[in-house]
């Protein structure tokens, strides 16, 4: 394609390439340190704080933000909203890369990563929530890989294989919704085992419900956010159908996000009421909780609604970015800030700079792979030789 | 606030408030939906 030659004509030493190259180089060195010197050399993890930002950010945030895949494919293939069809492949790709990087991050976090398959062959209890999460993430990563494969097969010219995979679309979408519902909620349920460690404002029996609902919000917002960046940086790769969705996707997904956020705000208040934890709102933790609930739930619900009413795409896009940040704040609060809240300050966890470095490395790796794929495969445009499925 | 000594008292107290909140929430979400979709036909 002419765009390919144009893209290839770009200077190799672009600012993006230099910054990404430096991050990947430093990340590579940190990776060697992690796997040769062990967790203690590169992390501040301890017996009190066995889960740091590799779980709080890379895993919990990564899984939530990757929910755009199942949300979009369910909207298009199960609920028949075909006018969002062009958003499916970028959302599936984002989801697939998100989950793949979650699994990669787990290799860093788990002390003996070669034992990651153990839940399937060694464990004794299928009632374990960790087993459910492991099983669902492994299965859903496979589902996302197959769901994305038509784009790769079109790129490789494998028409017969592509036609077989396309026939599985509805089945894979149903699998995706079921598996996502199971493990998104189970990630929240993991914290139900620690009622004495998690601050009462964040601890509630509704945690699994909260995690699932916030995953839907994260998925909707992430599709808008990712679509904004794609239109900004890859518009030359888009066909007419994708360019036409520049406004329809933010309007439709923003409306859905506004309503789900409003519902989430209500069940958060109900959670406080059912737990009778009102008095904690007057404490320092309460102030931070109010920042989360009012600033990152109620405010974006209102801003999304105003954006949809006024058809203000810019406002919707900024709100999507704010909501994505809110998901990060929520997962950090549950996994790090409000966790072990009773411990003295000297025992509290703060990530080592090398932990942050590995997380930045993994995110950068995801962006580089995303760019590699969308500049080559038919993700932001329909391949001219194939009908849309 | 009167002292809560038993699970019965706790449930009575929290459900009293929660039921009132649910009525407010149902009215609120209906109003929010109307606010959100008011200009859909434009």
C-alpha cells in the first residue's frame, strides 16, 4: 500500500522511537535483574505486602481496561449494534494485548513463574478464586487470540483458515462475555478473604459486583480513549467506515458509560449504607474515598451526560481519559492504598523505582506492538478482498 | 445514634436507611436517564 511506503519512509529515529527504545532497553536490563537476582533485588514487596503495583496496576488495571474487547463485541454481535462494527477489531486487539501483557506481568510477579500452569495440573481445589481467575484469564486470552486472528489471517492471505474462524464469531463472543463476567468479578472477590486488612470503606461483600461494573465502565471508556488516539495517530490507515465512526462511537459508548457510572455511584452509596460505614467518611481515608466516588464516578457520569446531550465529542473524550484514570485510582486504592491501612507507616508499601520501571516497560511494549500491528494488518480498515463479518 | 448491640439491631438500622436511599436512587436514576436522553431526537 502507498501508506506503507509512506510509513516506511518515516525517519527511524523519530522522538517516539527514541523514547520507546530507551524504555525498552532499560526494561530489558531490569528484566535480567529480576530473573537473575530475584524479587528482593528489584521490588519492595514483603510478607506484609506481597502484592505491589505489578498486581495493582499491571494485572488489576490491565484486566479492567482490556474489557473493551468483550463490551464492544457483545454490543455488535450479540445486541446487534452493527453501526459500531468498525470499533470491534481495535477493541479486540487492545483486549488481546492487554491480557497478553497481564500474563507477561504475572511472570515477573510470581516468585516461581514456571509454576504458572500449576493450577491446571497440581491444585486440589476448584473452589479457589485464584483458580477461577487463572482458568478464565487463560481461556479468555485464547478466545481473544482466536477472535483477533481473522485480521492476521487476512494479512497473511490465508482465506480458508480465515473463513473457518469467522464462522466462530458468535460462539467466541458468548465465551468472551461469560469468561469476562466470571473473572472480572472474581478479581474483586479475591479481596473478600481480607476483611481485616482492607479499609471498611472499600471492603464490602459487593466487591465482586463493583469490579464487574467498573470493568464495563473501563471497557466503554477505553474504547473511546483508544479510538481517540487511533484517530489522532493512525487516521491515514483508516478507511471511510472507520473515519465515519469518529463521532458515533464516542456518542454511543459515552451514553452507555454515563448510565453505568450513575448506576455504579448508586450501588457504591448502597454499599456504605449496608455496611454502616458512614462515620469513616469523616476521616482522612474518608476524604480520599469521597475523591474517588465523587471525582472519578459522579463527575464523569455527569460530564459524559453533558457531552452526549450537547454532542460535545471533545468533552466525551476528555471524560473517557478521566474515567480511565479513575479506574487506575480505584484499583490502586483497593490493592495498595486501603490495603493494610492499619499498619504503621514504616511497614506500608511503596513501589521500588525498578517496579515502576518494569510497569512502564510493559505498557510501552504494548504500545509498540499495537503500533506494529495496526500499521500492517487490517485493523483500522476493511481488507478489500474480504467481506466484513 | 442509638447503640447497636445485636445483628437484628444492625440489620434493622442499615436496612431502614438503605430502603429510603433506594427510593431516592430509583427516582434519581430515572431523572438522570431523562437528562441523558432528552435531546436524542434532535
